[in-house]
């Protein structure tokens, strides 16, 4: 059964700002969505099981729940296992557990954080900030956008500041808004972004 609505749980406002711009283009009116923002990742993960138990009492069969957090410095496998266990204890079938069979909850992790997805579509960054070097993705440090050492948002801030932007510090929500408008989902090279993109397409088709 195709999903007609997505409930999306995120850890912070910049991810909400990004998705508010991206999802209308990605979903193309095939499903509605609502984004729920938590205080931070710890807040989301700690409250995930009771939040899902609340959904279990009334969730319509054509709705799906998407849980999205940054990996940061956590073990991706351990973080995913915690999220999967919370969903299963709440009584939900997850995408990881049941595969392409109709799932109710999917857990996805931005590796290592949202800003890696901007490196995954550097053309979008260049269009919005034309002073940044176009060749960044060809440099060894940035070739794998999901494995940028030393903090992805810090690396992005340094590049933008050297080009004359955000002299007072990276304004994450503002950046998420403008890049969310420009990003090309089909061209993104971030594996973690593509996993989110593909599972959403699967849900609504």
C-alpha cells in the first residue's frame, strides 16, 4: 500500500528547514508530510519508544514514520540498533526488519551529519554561494562526503568563510533553507542521503 502521509521525526531545526524545502519536490504531491523537531539527538532517541507507542494506538495504515538523526561520533550500527529496538518494542515493523514488504517505520542516519549532504551536491552550494571553489569534491579530503574528517559542518564553514560568506559563523538554519531549495536529489553523491531519498520513493510508489 502506498503511503499517503509521512510523519518525520528529526533532531534539530536545521534538518527541519532542509526537509521543508526538499520534500515538496521529492514527494511531488504524492504524499503529505509533517515534521516533528526534538531538542537534540539524545532527546529524540531517548523519547523514541514512548513516542512510537503513542503512534501505535492510532496510526492509519497508509501512514509511515521516518526517524532521521545525525550519526555524529556515534557508531552507526549501534545507533541504528537502538532505534530499531525502540520501534520493535513499540510494536512496529521497520524497513530494516521486513524489507520492501509494507513497513511502518524507517530509521535513517545522516552520515556524519546534515552538512555532508551539501557536499554531496556541491553544485547546489556553488549556485547559492558563487564565490566558493567548484573543485572541492575533487579534493581527497572531500571526495567521500560521508567521510569528511574533523567535522562536516566545521569544514563547510571554513570553505564558506574563506570565500567571504558567514563571517560571523555558519547560520545552519538559514543554510539548510537555501540548500534545501537548490539540491538535486538525483545528483547527490552522499550514500546516506540516497538511502533516505530511495526509501521515501519506495514508500510512495
